[in-house]
C-alpha cells in the first residue's frame, strides 16, 4: 500500500509551503535498503524507486489484527511491490505481482514477496534488481496500520467499485457496485481482496492503482492541501507510516509525487501504469500459487526503462 501513501504525502508537501517542507524533512524515517554485491546492475538513465507495502503484524494488537483481517502471524512479506521509473519521457509505474516466481539470492526460487521476510530491504532490493536488470535508486515502505491511519487522516477516499461488487471474507471486503466513500479499514480490505477475485493477484494490482488515483486526488485537493487542520494530521500520519532509504529525503518524495500525479491509470499527464508481462500462472510444490514472467517481454520492458526509451506499446494497459 505504500505507493498511494508516498504519492499523497509528496503532493501535500509540494503544496503546503516552505515551512511545512522543512518541518517534514527532519521527520522522514530511514533504513539501510541497499548493499553492493558482485554483478549489481549499472546505473541507468532516470530515477527508479521500489515502493512496497509490508504486511508486518508485529506492532498490531489482537484487536487491530481482527479489525484489519490480517491474521495473527508476524511474518513480514510485501503485500504490494511497484517500480516507479522517472525520466525524460515521464513516469512509468510497473506493478510486480507478489506471487512472482523469481530467484532469491541465497534462497533459490521463491515468491518475490518472501524476500523481505528472509532478508529485509537489502535482500528484497537485490532480488528485484537481479530479476529486472534495473539498478534501484530509492526505496520506500509503509505498513498496514500506517496505511489505515493515512486514509483516515484524509477523511476517507472515494472509490468506484465495478459491477458485481467486491466481497472477500479473507480481507473483510464487502462492497456493492458503485462509487462510495471508504475509510482506512475499508480501503485496506478493498485493495487486499484477491481470493474472491477471478483474476487473483492481478485484479488486486489494478485496485491498488485505482486507489493511487483516489488518494492522490484527495490529498492534492484544496480541502486538504490548503487546510492546515486536515493537511497537518495527514502529513504527520504519512511521515509516521513511511520509511525510505537513507539516501532519500522530502525533496525526493516531492519529485516522486509531482511525477506521479497523472501516472496512476489517469487520463492526464505523461505517466503510464502497467503490470510486468506474464507468461503463466500455476502452482509450485512448496511455494503454492505463483505467476511466471514472460522473460522476453519483461526484458524488453526493463531494458526500455533502463535506457529511458519508449516502452513497448503492447505492454501498456
């Protein structure tokens, strides 16, 4: 869930004025997210972020776990993974399904979302770099409870649920079709639903990008950005929720938000949003349901991002 939190945070910082900018700069939480290793990809053109939403339960009370429908274990997997490339041609968001079956250094083949639990941000960023051939510049993470607090600080967001509604006992989603206001708990259950979705994880990826637009739109609206009584709590909740790499600061978040305002499935701007090209879905003993990338098309996509060239039109969605 990290993407919409980071985007919305950056949008508000961009419009909140110099005083808020410097106040926020000293509150950004950081972590060691990158390490050098043999064969690490060389830097490409533009800037590449890895944005993740982690499903850590370690800080949740039993009551919060029940309310959020996240179970009782304390495994830290990544519930959402997106690469955001910013270059001369605009901004491109590439969703990486959490069930992507890739090589995890030192651990053989596995689901990409397990790398975080196995080795934290450093192993995850290395896994993504080696799977994509991109050298990542920045990293950002937000957790379940932080996401809920951010949406609630906005006063909720407006989401249009497609025909047929959305119901998922595992995530707690229970929504009829149509546009409606969702609070933080509801928005979390909406984007996490996948067991009742015929498209599984891929359907969830699309809902994640839908929520990106909703949060960024609400955060950049005059009712929030120009209202200190709303912008202040939102900005504080966002800063408490987000952790970035030690090389990033509010200036980087500002540039990220500015570039992403039109990138999330919206008709405006020069942004593009897509999912990494897939070859197949299936089940692997010991790993469960997995998705396998189309290596040729994925390679062409990531090569285009690395060189800041137009991405293949067949991959646009």
